[in-house]
C-alpha cells in the first residue's frame, strides 16, 4: 500500500517536471502564438467596426467591398 502511494507520488512529480520542461522549452512559441491570436482578434474587431460604419453610411460601398473580398455573388433563378 505504501509502495503504491510512493509510486503515484513519483509519477506525479515526474509528470510535473516534464510539463515544466515543455513549457520552458516551448514557452516562447506558446507566448508568440497567443500574441498573434490577440493581434488577429484586435484587427477583426476594428475591421468589423469599420465595415458596420461603412454599411450604415454607404450601403453601396459596403456591398462592393463584400463582393470584392467574398468573391462573385451567386444569382438564384
């Protein structure tokens, strides 16, 4: 019983050590990934607000922008 408890504790300590090493080695990549995701979210929010503003002030321009970036419009018969 005591041996099993010690083995579980040993494996838990080895697991914590392994996780710590992974984040020490790849911490920069994880940080860079979160930075890029945060930057993309900010650009998405600003672009969305600009599009909504253009949509309210000039619907024709917004439609042309939508067609340009979304591709050709499908017509239904």
